[in-house]
C-alpha cells in the first residue's frame, strides 16, 4: 500500500467506514493530478480501471474525501465544482473569461469572516478566498 492509500485507509477506519476499491482509485486519481479537477474529469480518468462506476458515486466519494480532510471543494458559482487535492490553506484566482484557476499562496480564509460566523452560532468548516477577474492572457487580448 502506498502513502496516499495509507492516509485514506487510516481516516476511513477512524470513522468506521469501509475501504473500497472505488474510494482508493478515486482518491489516487485526485492526488495524481496537480490541478483542480471536476468530478467529471475524475470520472473520465477512472473509467478504464473502474468501468461501471457512476458519476454520482464519484461525487459522493469526493464529498467523503472532503469530509475526511483529503480534498477541498472550490465553488466557482454556476460553473461545476472543482476539487483540490492541496488541503493546506490557500486561496484561488479565477479567470472569468477562460475559466483558468490558480492557487494564491499567501491568501487564506479571512479570519474576520470565520469569527463573525462563529459569533452568529455557525460552525464553519472553512472559508475560502476566491478572486475573480481576468488572467494575464485574457486581459492582454481584451
């Protein structure tokens, strides 16, 4: 078992959840990509090794991986959700023209927003910084 599998197996067992081949393969597919991916992209990537796996199963597994702290959801509004295997705190910049998304190294969730949510009785899991605009290439061509 490789290190990626070990981490997932430990977290599943801590919660009393089953270790399944689908969970392992989907997690490996997510971690193998160094970019933000949609459930549809993960589904395409695993189709050969796990034929018959449905897209809802991929979504459910990615949501479980998020609950386990092994992925972060990147909500881009109306666009499909993306999942980020990089779980350390960071923000994102999204190009509203071409859809490119890049990590922002120093930008983490605004502490004030988390404090205010807690003061209102909300139990936040995390907050994200998402900067919207145009990437350099799109801005140059506009």
